C-alpha cells in the first residue's frame, strides 16, 4: 500500500467518497464523534458525508436530539449520539477533569463551587426547555456565582463532563443547553475494557488506515489504554506496514475511482485532516505551514484527498461567496472540480454561490 492508497482508503472510510448514510446520527455513530467547536463548519463536515443533506436537515437532527454537542476527545467540543455519550464520558471525562485541575485553581473554581454550579445548571434545565449560555450565566450570577472571564466555559464544560448537560442548536451563534436527561434514551453503558475496544474499533474502521499514535492523538487516551483497545479488536482489522509504520484499517475496499478529479471544501477541524497525528499522506510539510493557525487549521481545499490550498466563505444577502486560495495553479479539470464542490456547498446552505 502506497500513500495514494492511504488517501483513497481514508476518503472511503470517512464517508467522503461513496458515502452510504442518509441520517446525521448514522454518520456520527460511524465516526464515534465529530469535532464541532466550529458549529457551522461541523454541520458542513456532516453534510459532506451525507446524501442530499442540507444545513437545515443537520439543524433538525440537533433539534430532535439525534445528535448532541459536548466536550469529548481531548476536552474539545464534538458531536456525539445520545446512545454513545454516557460510555464516552465515563471513559474520557475523568482524564480531562484532572488536566483541568490547575486551570480550576487559577479561576478559583474549587470542587464545592463546581458542585454548586452543576446543581444550579441542572436545576435550570430541569423543565426540559433549552436555554442559552447567556441565560444560564445570568442564573449563576443571580445565585452569587461569578461567571467572569473563563469561569463560564469551564463551569459549563464541567457540567457536561459530569454528564448533566449537553449543547443543542445555536441561536445567533449563542449555543443552547439542555439536560442530558432530555436526550433520547437507549444510552449504552460499558466497562472500561469494552469502551476502549469500542472506541478503537470506531477509530480504525472509520479513519483507517491509521496508526496507534493517530488513535492516541485523536482519543486523548494514554498509550497503554489505546494499545489495549487496539489489541482487543485487531483481529477485526487489516494490518499494513508502510515506510516502517504499522497501519490498521477495516477490510472494506473502496470502489475504483474515475480519472476526473474530485474537490473537497473541508471545514476547519474536519476529521479527515484533524484526526491524525501524522498527516503526511494528506498534507506535505511545506503546505502545512500555510494552513496552520493558532488553534488548529484554516478550512482547507483538497483535491483527490490531498490538501492543495485553503478557502474561506462569506455570506452576503442570500449568497455564499467562496474564495479558494490554492498553493499552486490548478488545471482546468481541477478548477471544474472546485466549481462542483462550491455548487454542492451552495445546495447545502440553500444559497446562491459566487466563486472568486
């Protein structure tokens, strides 16, 4: 297997090429979790992996609570399914909370204060009605708990990590919160060894070919835990060695691709790029310097699975303006592929598109 095979397998397994799912919850369950600190970008990340999806259909899935947003891998916001949230939090949250200990002290958030804020947040959402962050912070302030500076996000994160609240739809970029008890039931519970195995299975089947180090990076687990999870499921996976590195993937084989190029307008933090420690198969070192920013990556333009530039969008009076910035001159066929990707994005948003 060569670098091109890694790219083709990842496009297939991540549902970017030949995707077979029609519901947002099915895609999120397949991937295990989808990075979602950029709300608009995360909706498009799902949209690219779904047949005939729109921004409105993703919003409806969030409103219907078939997917929810919470802090998961590495303490960052992700979309997860209600069926998976409890076992994921049980596996990951204690490590995130422990890593936050110093920041809690700096913000004067001792365990007693965090317990009080948890109780108040849970009570405020106990009637089943979603409330915005602004509304919840007003309640805490009224009860004498300061929400100044970074105290607010850390209290909301802690209540989420403790399995009390989740995020729903956003109102004018202000996320709403609801009680986790209000999400649909049928949540799975697992022992730690079962959860490690399940997380490993999801990662390597949906993101393979991937290495053990990739799994450690994406999950936030320590090496011993990640290795235990892989050991439990490696009999279900295919092992490949390339340039001295061991990769694991599912047995699924992507269909032969036609010769015409395919372009992808990847949002910032998309799992296709962000889920790997080693991104050399997708992004070369020189180009990586052009896409990196302080807290991650810019939205990236990929053609046939390789990152070839960046892009940005702006919304103007019923129109989405897309501005690609390729690193090198594109061929005529590649330009047509970018036009097709821009058209798909306009259909997703239900807006006319201007490509600059």
